[in-house]
C-alpha cells in the first residue's frame, strides 16, 4: 500500500480543488449548465427556506446565484459592486455555495 506524507496529501487535495473550477468554466463555455467561477466574486452570506443572500466582493457589477442541495440552480440576480442581492427559489433545497454567472 502506498502512503503519502500528510503534507503532500494536503497539497494533492488542494490541487484537485483548483482544477475543478477550471473544468467547470470550460464546460460553461461549451454550453453546459456549469457555474462560472473564474471571478469568484459572489459570496453566500445567509439563507433561509427559499432564499439566499449573496455579497459581491468585487468592484464590478456581477450576476450571481447559488447551487442548491437539490441539484438545481435558481435564476441569476444582478449584484452591484461591493453590494448585496437575494436569490429566491421555490421547492426544496438549501444553498451549498454561491457562484458568479456567465454573462
């Protein structure tokens, strides 16, 4: 059995996390329904049944949304530079994370 030193294992896991957003961005460019994460401006700040609050951490206006635990994504909302916005949805699911939408 091959074992990685603990530090090396953490680096490998971190590298895998970096690769996933690049793949998601590539899929989005090909027309797939994947979130655009290149800017990473949208931040999930709060949520309740059927809504989630997002903060824009960047100095430009963006569109943002959330990935729901049900696998669905609510419509994107426009969020002003350094401002906030709220995403609403019907049905079940909780927001797992926020993302920047392709424009």
